[in-house]
């Protein structure tokens, strides 16, 4: 009887000159197409000889409960080296052990990264990845090393100059990569950055701690998000967080909730986001 390859037994890693194994999930893969001749055929049937391989793309997600080591590696490609935003982000390779073979996805970029957390849970990072080519080569990644993840309980959120109680957050760094520059090739020739937007969504109980966050000036205010795993601290500082008014809705029972949908933008002194 044939034994199936079990997903939890497979491994993946990021190759930036050497392979760093990661603990999480990876859906990066090849997505092929076929091209078929069009026209009247004299029959309703389609012939297999009228079809050729078309262009293919490489895309997918990396989904992890990040550690400090994970973020130090990935944020070079999300924000920029040493946490300073840059207009041109680097490339890396994704290596996946699929059981029957090892596959390498070359020249990958992170087009969008979503950091999120809610009370009682670990933080989560989802990276949307696009690349250029797939090859059935590579060294099988080793088992990932053990490390301490970041928990929601240990974050510190500062908005409008005061620490705030928060029930959940979602920080999105979108690099707006252009994914379809094939030119006259079967695979993508380059993956340029088109724009960069940074948004922060937070959910709070409507209380004396947070009521001052409603009806803010249009120019926005500074803010920061601090992650702490007990040993390492990572601080994300925002130039100006601008938030349109959204009244907290009335509820039949339970606390009233205030949701802030903020856009981080640069000011004269600071970029929209920086990580230290």
C-alpha cells in the first residue's frame, strides 16, 4: 500500500545565501496555464494538439507565529534592512520539501505582510509572496529551531501619546508589487514595487482609556506598537496615524467597542513606519 506524504512532516525555509528553516505553513508554489487556439473547428470537440504551455506564476503565503529571529529575517523584505523603509526591497528564495522532492522558488518578494493578534492568542504573521520560477532542486531544510513566540499579552500600544488598552490589532504593510511583468517570457521578468501603504486597525472597549481616540484631528498623531517576548523587544513607530471618525455602535449587551481604521503616513520628521 502506498504511504501518503503528510503535510506536517514537510519542511520549508528561506534561502538568502544559506537556508533558514521556519516553523509554520507555506503555500508558495507554481501556478501554470495552458493556451489553446481559438476559432471554428467544424466540431464541438477540442483537440489536445491545439494546446501549449502558457506563462506560469509563483505565489502563495508564509503563515507563522513569529519569533524574534523570524521577524529579523523577514522584515528585511517587508520593510527594509534594519527596519528602515526602502523603495527597493530585496529578493530571496523559498525552499520546500514536498516529500517526493525538494523545490526552490526563486527571486521571491513579499508583496504584503499582515501582523495580527487578539487577546489570549499568539501573534500571527501572514506574508503574501510572489516569485519568478520553480525548479525541482534544493537542499532539504532541516527541522526549525525552537524559539519563544510573541504573545498578544506582551504588546504595548501607544496612540495619541498614551498607552491604550486594546483587544485586537492588525498591522498591514503593503508593498504593492507588480506581479505580471512577463514581457515576452514564460515567467515573470521582474517584480517592481509600485507603492507602499501602511495601515493599522485596532479594536478597543469604549472607555475612559480610549474615548479620547474618537474625533481626532485630521493631521493625525504619532503612535507605536511594541512586541516583547521576554528577552527581545521590537518597536514599530508610525510617523502620523490618521483616522477618520467611525462612531462606536450601540450594543444590546456587553461593552461598546471602538474600532480605529488608521493609515500611517510620513511627516516632516519621520517615515510612515520604522522598526527598531
